[in-house]
């Protein structure tokens, strides 16, 4: 099988990190459970300047390397690889964050995964000549059997794969979202993901 795995909030606890960062930087206390929108500026009620400063700080290499691993992810991913499956980490992070992201994967037990930066959000910093950066048209040439994703915004990137099974990692910002069809499964942890995929 070819398995697509999103990075933030599937492999690591990015939203938990940002709730702490917003408190440290601006004194705004927002519980993780109250992050009901994928747009962090809206979830944290930040001005344009505050949002820009938060995103800059949150994407420094040292900060990216500090993110906590989502429980169970390492064991399941490596079991899949041991069984001969191909695991592709497909992130919407800009390619300028590729090296820090690769380093995080390598130090946390995901060293055998492949990492690609997909221009999901039209962010600056994508290097088109890199082997590990993808524009949408390049990504659509790839085939996946299973995807693990938390963002409803990203579901549109699965439209070209009608048989794809999508494991939706349950997070506060997707709990009220109606899943598109019967190929989508709401999952509450990596153990449940493993059972459904296996």
C-alpha cells in the first residue's frame, strides 16, 4: 500500500504547541478543546500583526524541533513500513521548513518515511526545482490507498482518488464537519487508525 500521512496534528501535537505559544506571546488563554477553526488567527482571535509574529516564531527551526509526537504514531508507522508499505508524509509546510521537518522525523523514529512539501495553501517559499516539493499537478500524479489527515480543508486534495480510504484524525476543528462519504472514517487515536487500515 501507499499511505499518505499529514504531518501537523497527525504525527505531532502542533495545535497544543500553538495554544501554549499564544499564551506566552500575547497572554491569551485558549484551551486546546476550544480550537474549533483550522484558521488559527480566528481560533486565537489574533490581529494580523499578532498572527504574523506567532507564525514566524512557531516556524523557527528550534520551535519545530520541539513539537511533541502524537502518541502511537511511531509504532504504527514503523509496523506498516516493516510490512512493506510505503509511507509518505505530505505536509502543507513551506519547503523552507523541509530540513527542520526532516530532522524532526529522523530524531523521533520516522526516519524511514518519505517527506514531501505540498503547496496546499499557496504559501511562499516553495522551491519548484526540489525533489521533495510538490505542486498540486505533481501530487495528483501520485497514487495512495490510504490517507491520514486532520484538516477538512485538505480533503479536496483527495478528489482524484475515488477509492482512497481516508482516516480523519479527530481534532476539535473537525468534530462538527460532516465527512464527505463512506470512504472517510473518524479516528480517535493511532490504535483505531491501525485497526481500520489493517
